[in-house]
């Protein structure tokens, strides 16, 4: 972003905020709804849904309008609310000239409706339509998004606005909260860069067991980054604030819908009580100052509103927050410029939410080692990636026996952290950062730079199963494998 544009955006942020504060003064006279939910996002309830893929414009702020592709005229698309175990029909209408796939991320559903070309899901043809029938499970915060390849086209695939929340309601008690908000973290208008922008794991204390003795010094290839951000469809200050009262308990469902980078979120003076990761309840709920979400990950966390004021909830990194990644939290009868103060320095650690010992109950019987390596391709080209020394496609490397419990150990021999996503299954993290843990069930895990992680899963969903890095250009340039069932 040019500096001039950046200043315009910041000026606008300030103006937008003061407008919002004025309207809040009027609003505070009005009774609050019992359970206010995030404004601006439509919600559709099943059992039948229609998603229309077509160009949309997103007004992130009055002077910041982006053109992209969305669902049903918006980005994020509508929130889809399904009931666990109740069959649904999703009609997908493709009003673009590009073949499309809609992937239902985090659901345990068959390959032919999972929305993955690699798994053999039929395509939604350009200017055509296709109907998916499946039974949503398990309950939790899921999401849906395009699964097309982008390669070097930054207007395709998950660089576009084709994403939305998908909520599967179960029988679990949702808890007693005064408000509930669905917040998707996004970046817009990505561009190529030669610099690795990652801030995934700056903690030098992290073990790096996979760091090679001799580093590959060939010139690195291109990366993708962005300077424009939003939560849902609004940049910081341009949308309505979340209006709260002292003592309220507010539930936030966060999704990192970025195709490229991890995100952190903090709310000055408040703590996030993390109760679920990737939609699945954690064994040890815990309060943290800062959340971290790799691309594709979700966090459900509630906050007790116990520090009156007007606050910015957003990215701790100044350029990211000032570029739009934030939302104002405004207490009743408080009128001032939204405040930001940096959170205490903290390191995101999944094991904080797990049981500290390994699970003896479900020991794996088979082990698969997966070595991730990056091949630097030099300026103007994307790096490529290999798994166990081979690029995609793999033929017979990863064949599963139905009913068997597997331990996958990821050896990340690259200088970047990767959000590794397993389709159609969920896994349990059993080791990460050199620590054993159990009970954390996820579908996507950030494998640290030069780090190692182990996850266990049961092969109980026959059919082709894609496993890949959720960073779009890593996946497109080789960072994926297919699991097959024998
Ligand atoms: Cu990656």
C-alpha cells in the first residue's frame, strides 16, 4: 500500500469511529436484544441452502471498496446453520467463468461432496450448478470456502471473498452468554513480495529439532502478502462497534480466512477464555491475552466485559491493525476515541488447552513420518514443496487401513510455519513444541518453523482424503498429499 493511501485509511478509521460513537449515544437508550449477533452477515438455516458464486464488491470502508468473488452477493458469504445429523442439500450456482469447488471445512463427509478436485468431487462448472447432499457432523464452528487452485493468479481461489462460517448445532449446551459474534479475519488485494512476512513464531525459545545442519542458501522465491485487512466485511472503525455492558459475557467465534498469513488478536485489559479450537471443545479451557490463528483455524473464546471503556480488539502488530484488522468494543455510556494498548508478550501454545500427558486410551498402531521441505526457486517464481522428497501427486505412499489408528509425525524442515489441514477427518495433537499433550481435537495445526508435531487419527472415513498446507500458494506448488484407503 502507498503511504498516502495508508494515511487516508487511518484518517478514515478515526472518522468512522467517532461517528459510531455518536450513534452509540443514541443506542444506549434502546433496550438491547437478548442475544445480539454480529451485524451485516446474513444467516441461513437448513435443511436446504443455495450458494450463488458471483462477483461482489465489498465496502471495507467508504474509500476502500474491493472487487472480488463472493457467495450470495456478499463476502463473507452467509453464515450457514445446520443441525448435526440432519441431512442437508446445498445447491451451488456458479455465475462465473471459472470451475469451482465449495469445500466444507471440518465436516466428516464423503469425498464426492467434500469439495476437493483431488478427492474427485465433481466440479461446479462455469455458468453451471451442482447440488451437494450430505449429513453434517460433528457439531461446532466450521466454515466453507472455495477449493480451486490459484497458482499465480491472485484473483482466484482463496484469495477471493469465497468463504463463510458454517455452524453445526449439536446437543451440547452452548453456554450462557449475553452476546455472540462471528468474526472472520481477512486480508485483501494480495500482492507478490520477495520477503517472508511471517510472524508465526518469533519465540526463539521454541525447539527446532528439524533445522538442517546446512541451510539451503539458494535465493528464495516469491511470497504473497497484503496491507489491507478487515474483520468480516469492515476495516477497523468503518463498521458498527460491538456494544457491550459491564459484566456481560460475550462469546466470539474467530476464523482466520486468510489464504496467506497467521493472525493474532488481543483486546486490551481483557482475557480470552478459550473453550474450543477448530470448533471442538478443549479438555482444559484457559484464559489467554492473545489468540493466534493459522490460515483455516477457528477459536471459540468468551470474554467477561469488566473494564469499561472504548477499546480496539485487533491485531497486536501495528501495520496490520492500522491496515484494518480490528473492531471497536464500546461499553455503554462511554464516549472516547477507541484505545489500544499492546498486550503482554505471550506465545501461543496449543498444549495449554490439552491434558499434559499422552493419551493411553487410544494408542496408535501405525506410524507415518512426513518430511516437509521447500525448494527455493529464486526471484519471480514460487518456491515448491515436497513431502517425503516427492512433489504432488503421490501414488501409493499414504495408504490407510480402515479402522486403524495412525500417528502422523510432521517434520517441518522449512523456514516457515505451516497450517496443515486434513480433510474429512479430525486428529488429536499428541506432541508439539517438544511437549506431549492429549485431548485437543483439530482439523488444522500450525507446525512450527523447523519444528515437529505429531497427530493421531482413526482411519474411519473411506475415500480419497486430501492433506495440505492451508497457505494457498504452498498448496498450489506441491504442498499436498492424498491419503487412500486400501
Ligand atoms: Cu505452508
